[in-house]
C-alpha cells in the first residue's frame, strides 16, 4: 500500500516537474525582451492608429505636447505621418477589394466644407492664418463619400477622398474629382447615383455618359443625380432672411441674447419665435426695462411673424427628415409633398402683401429646387433597371431554390407579383424599412437586394445639426493645419479600421 502510494506520488511529482518545465519554457518565450527598434515601431503604430481613430489631434500637435517626454529626436513627426500613410495604404487596399466585390449598387456624395473662421472672422485685427494647432494650410475641402447597405443590412458611409481646394464663397462641383475617385477604386460598374449641391450643371450630363459607358452594364444602364435636401431647405430659409440683417441685430439687443452669430437657421427660428411670443404678451410694451430700447415697428414685427410662420413649416418637415434618426430617410419623400401643401395653404390664407410676397417666393424656390431631386419617374426607372439586372443574374437560381424549398409561390409568378399581393401595412412612424426587408429577404431575394440598393441612397449630404447650417458646413478644425496627404489618410482610414 505504501509502495503504491509512493509510486503514485513519484509519478505526480514527475508530471508536475514536466509541466513546470513546459510552463517555464513558454514564459521565457513570452517574456522575451523586445529590442529598442521593436518598441519604437510598436509605439509609432499604436500612436498612428490612435490619431486616426480619435480624429481630433494632428500629428504635429501630438509631437508638440508629448515630444519632450518621449525618447525620440526631431524626426518623430515625420515618422508618425509616414506610419499614418502606411496604415492608409493597407486599409485602402482592403476597402478597394471590398467595394469591387460588393454585390450591389453604390452612391457617391459630394460635399464641400470650409474652415469657419474664413467667413465668421470680420475683425480686421483677427489673424485667420493661425488656428489652435498652428498655421492654417488649407481653408476648404472636398469630401467624396460612398454610401451603401452591406450584406448584414447595416448602412455604411465611407470617405473615399478628402482633399483641399481653393476657398470660394460659391460652391462649385469639380466633376473631375468624381472620375478620379471612381477610377481609383475601380467601381465604374457599381455607381448608380451621386448626391450633389442644389444647382444645375451640364457637366453632370458628361459625367453620366462617362459612367454609363465605363460601367458596361448588361442592359441599358442607369445613372441618377440627386440634389441635397438640406440644401433645398437652406436656400428656402435664406430667401426668408433677405432684408432682415439689421432687424435681427435690433431684436438681439432688445431681448438681450448673446452674439446672434449662429449659422443654423433653426436656432434663429427658435430665437425669433421667443421674441415674438414676448411681443404677443406685450412684454416689451408694459415692462419698464424695455422702454429705453429701440423697438421694432409693426411692419418689422410682421416680417418676424412671416419668417416664423413660413420657416416653421419648413422646420416641421426638416425635423422629421434630419432628427428622427432614420438611416434610410429617402423613404420620407412624401414629406416634401406635405411641405408643398402647407406652403400652398399659407399662400391661400395670406392677408398681408409682405407675407404674400415671401410665401410666393419660397414656394417658387421649392418648386424649382425640388425638380433637381429624384422624381417618382426616376425612382421607377431606377427600380426597374436594377430589377432587370438582378433578374438576369438570379432568375434560374431562384427558380431552382423555390423548387427545392417547396415554396407556395407558383413557379410562373414573379417575386414582384407575389409582393404586390401582400396586404398594405398601416402607417407607423417607427417602421424600419431595412429591418422589414432583411426579414423578408428569404421570401423576396431579388426585391430585397433592390431595396438594399435604393434605401442606401441618401437625400441629404448632411443630417442632424449640420443639416440646418445656413452657410457652408464646417470642416474639423484639426485638418486645416496638416499636409494634404495626411489629411486624406486620416479622414479616410477611420471608417476602414474593421476591414
């Protein structure tokens, strides 16, 4: 008994020693001291990835703040910039492959952003050639982004190019930048739509023909230009602002607001509505505090009332489009029809010449600009074109699938025919179109792919806060002090980190 116990003990001891030796060997390998070169390489990589991920600090500012405590010489900035460019090239290759292999259509949007001090700093003593991060190298940028819904039904927006341009008050679209991006990413046969500013340009016809020729689709190709919906509202609000600059300043002084310099027309609407409510309650007339101020005349209050009433109609629709959190806001085109109905109603009930003139002007602006958005015939053409493309590639496969699965749908009945027999759902503002099509994709494989392509098309280049900007949208402040290549690398690479 004792000998057996002793043998077992010896066996366990040997096993423990053997296991310990293995662990010790692993520990030696895992705890190998890296060389100084390896440490520096790892530091540069992780720091460059952090700068790209946070997208707030330019490399030279990081070096200025952290350089004195880091064991690097004066070359740290160039090393970091080189590492950022290297990461960009690596991720760009993956992004290009993803887009080339993507089994759907893509939308490209064109946006122009600028350094805000270019138009907000009117003080002659103000030096707008410097920012908090150093000398300003660029004051305006073009942002070309691609929009799509991936195979997991997630809405994606990737920046493909972020390049500096010469600053101009009037926004002009450089069509050649579209061509350069499309060729660079080899997506000539993928692009179906572009989203651009709200102005006509014959150069887009040449771009459309170029894409249709390059795409080499198996049937008559389609390509559409959609103008930005937030631009439409901005231009309409701008018409209401005409001849109100001095009046806005008088009301600001009267009510005691801070500097009324917000570039968002919805903020101005809220402020003027507050002043109008005070006027309706006779606060300015009865409160002695306001007697020493110059107060607007009845005609000027009518101007404010006109602005609030008409801009209020615009805001009701804009709020649904831009603040509802809908990732597929193009399903809410009917709201534009509702806006036209509200404006027509205000026009018919107008009892003042000034109000009548303003209502007519913004209604005419709305009608003219809306023609540049995607109309119902265009949407139908886009639907039928994509439908035909997918039918050509999937018809036989779908038929075999239905036979194998024993589907209740007749073999001679099309997906579209079956879909049209679905009962009409009751309206629900919380309805999620993408989620519905995702659940129905096994039943409607072709139509669901079309839904992915069409629902990925945005109706605005900006959403949320930026959708209300009355002037040009602002670029991030940190980009204005960086070299052009580094700006492009940092802005593009952020969204590609998970590839």
